[in-house]
C-alpha cells in the first residue's frame, strides 16, 4: 500500500509507560551477575513478567527455574530471586543448600514485606489486598506464619470478611493493583473497621499509579487502545482494565505485533498505546511499526508524570563487591 493510499491514524503514546525502576534493577542484576561470574546464572521464577526479556536473558546464559531444587546441588553459580519477591522460606532454603543467593526483589515490594512483618510483631491481623496466586502475593503472605495474613481480592470479599479482632487490624496491598478497585476495597474495609491501620505511604507503586493515570487520560480520546505486556503481568492487565473503565471500546493486551487482531484494529482513526512496567520499549516500537505498515501515523505523546526513580543494584553486584 502506497503512503497516499494509507488511511491516517492519530496515535497517542502514554507517558510514562514501560520499564519501571524495579524492573530495570532486576534485569540489570541478572546481566551484571552474568558479567561478574559468567554463565550460568540461575533465576528463580521469571525475573519480570515478559517473555521477550526472559528469552533475551536465556540467550546470554540465564537459566530460569521455578524451585530451588532445580538448581544442581553444590552449584556455586549465583541464584537470583525475581523482582516480585519470595517467601521467607526461599532464602532460608537457599542458605541450607549453600547457594550464592542474590535478592532482586523490587524495593517497593520489600517495603510491603516489612510493613506486614511490623504489623504482625505488634499483634495485628494483616489484611492483604491482592490477587491469589500472583508471585508477589505468595511472597508477601510467605513473610508471616500461615494464617497470619488474610487475602482480600474483591469488594464483595471485603464486605463479608470476618477478622479475628476488628479492633486489631492492619492492611497492605499488592504493588501492581488497580488504583480504583483498591480504593473501593479499602473504603469498604475502613467503613466496617474504622480502627484498621493503613500503610504510612501508599503501597501501590509509583509506576503502577503513573501508568494507570496516563491510560485514563488517553483512553476516552481514542477509538482503541493497545497495552503492550504479558497476560501474566498484573500491572499490564490493570492498564487494559483502566482503558475499558474509561470508556475505550476496544482495549487489548498484546505481547508482540503478531498478536494484533486487525479485524478490530484495522479500521480506526485514533489509537492509544501504553506498556506495562515489564515491557521493553522495543516492543512498543514493534507495535508502532506494524501500524505504520497499514496507516500513516501522526504520533503524539501524552505526558502525565515525570519519573526519575532509581534503585541501586543488590549489594553483591555493585562495583565494590568484586574488590
């Protein structure tokens, strides 16, 4: 199709989008470990929820495992814990096996772990707002003895939740939730349990908040929205939901350009594009290239926040660690 024959497409690029500081730190940790110690480097669980990133690290010598018993006994290779965090039992198991463990848990997830631990030590029942089965939730619940944390996933569950002692409650949240859904759940719990202790600072991370706000700004202005991200990425799924909630008729989560459904996206005049916190910018570019083959693009960037957050590498991987 010649440029003259291509229909025009207005593209609104959400900013911020894509990698957050915790994801950058986790990926850098694996790459730095490979540089310092050579392959293999074992990584427990996907370092971040993005197949493209994982495959790229595999090509460099990273080996991904789900459990530590998949790492050969007696191995001296680094074993890295993913950005989502792990239960306390995992580093304890690594120590028993004499593995060289490196914790790449996002510092904002670590903050939630510490909050939950402090509440428990003060005798409070901890309510965790999050999604069952997500690695971050498994890791947070695993900081405390079984039964110490009550998981609440929905507003409906919040309405019927029965604590052991309504006067001795505290709540914390998964860092990648929907801002709006979480606010509703918290409001219900606070109305039912006015003495419930809140986090000192919002648990939903800055990157999740910023990306959702950008999508909420763009979604009402476009015919369709694409969020670049993996189906098992919580923050990416929440971006798609935010677009739908703001009235976007067609919002899709795609990992690569090959997943675009052109029966839906082939006859639009405007498009919003964002990316989850674990999706690299090169995949956003791939999506835009696919649209450029079919449309004449007019790209605008919609800025809603400026991000300059930086997290240093785990201690064992900093330059002075090799001295």
